[in-house]
């Protein structure tokens, strides 16, 4: 796994020097595979951004339950307060 990520980092660094444009993987795919390839890459990134936080929360919850012995419903008051504070802060910025 480490070798794969090391190769990914090196290839992104090489492509960033060769194609200096904002957008990361999307712009590299658009440059190499055209508009359809860029669109599909952007779509895959959006799906990753939607699914990765859910997976992270599930695994962190499992780790906390294993370490502390506290199950999911015990988190509800804390998460409700955090969500309320986030909504309030977003509304107060207006």
C-alpha cells in the first residue's frame, strides 16, 4: 500500500510540473482523456467526498466503542450539540 501511495504522489508531482493548472486529477484527466474523461474523474472525486466521511465515522465509532465500551446512542447528545453549533455559526455569519 505504501508503494502505491508513493507512486501516486510522485506521479501527481510530475503531472503538476508538466500541466500547471488548478484542479488536480480532474484537469490531468481532462487534458489526457478529453471532456468525458475529465467529467468522469470529477464525478468519481465527488462520490469519494460523499462516501469517505461516512466510512470514517463508522470506523471511528467502532474504534471508540472498542476502546471505551460506549455504544452509538451515547454519542447523540454530543453530535446534536456539534450540529446545532455548526448550523448556528453558519447562520450567524450572514
